[in-house]
C-alpha cells in the first residue's frame, strides 16, 4: 500500500534557526496536505499543494511539491517557540482513495 | 476551535469491554474520518464516511465498526477491547469526499 515517510523524525533547533522537514511518498500523489499538531492538541490543516513543482508561502513557512509529485517539503525560516509541534504531511493518490499521513516530524524550539 | 466536536473527552474502561465514541462534524461537512493515534505515533486512518456511506477504509480492526447517521454525526464502536487499543481517537470532517480536514479535540481511550 501507499507509504508516506518523513525525515527527520525529530529536530531540536535554537530560536531563529531555520527548519526543514521532508516528505516522501512511495507512489505519485494527486495532492499533498500539511498539518501541524501542537503538544496535547489536534492536527490543524496548514495548506494543500496540487500542482507539480508548486511552491506556496505562509509568512515564514514555505511549502513545496516535487516535480514528480512524490515528495514535498516544509521550510520554516527563523523559527519561533510558537512553531513547536509535530508537522505531518498527508498525501492523496495512488490506488487508495484516502489520505495517507506521513510519520511526522517533531520540532522542538528553545531560546 | 475547529467546529468538530467529540465526546467523551476521556474514557477509561477494562479489557473485553465495548465503547462508543461520538463525533459531530462541522456544519455543512459531509465527510467524517476516524483516526487512531497511539503514544508518540502518527495518525492511523481507520475509516471515512461520506454523506452516510462508507467511502474508504484503512487499517480498521474487525473489532471496530463505525457508522454515519442521517444527521451526519458519526459513531465509532470499539469492542473486545485490548490494552493495545489505548490511544487518542480523532474524528475529522471535510466538506467533500476529499480536501482539507478539520480535526476534533479527540477522545483519549485508556484500556486497563
């Protein structure tokens, strides 16, 4: 079945440093979504990418969808303590008519 | 607040028992999804209903079942509970059959 992996599993940065998480799918995706889950909270939708090579920005967050539509990345510039949480990518596509969540990257930011 | 409500917030029960988790989607959303999240684990998709019909199935155990009612709320039934079923169960909803999902606060199930 479709598998979606994320790296790294965990990253600890100092506030102000940049952060990137990478998402790789075993199959071609029709779209990819990103979610953030704060500690003790529920996942919150951030963005959806649909087109090959698409790049979208939300303030300090930059999302990219690969040309082959099998990978994606989320880059945070100048992290803040409010960025703490686990970031999940979720891909829709292949033979499965369902969203497959990635394994998640937990981000810790300290002063 | 996502607009998705889940009850109860916490549930403690014994092995072998049966429980029902309830979810009310956002107003206007036709799809309801159920996910299981174990400690420090990712989100495991269980099942999706769209406008009352089962649309997609994930790794849902045979001991688990779900349904979506005419008013679009959904229930997840977990039976013959085992210790390993202890987890956070999230419900999510979306407007259509696909698209961005809005998650509820979750139900934390503890099986002792």
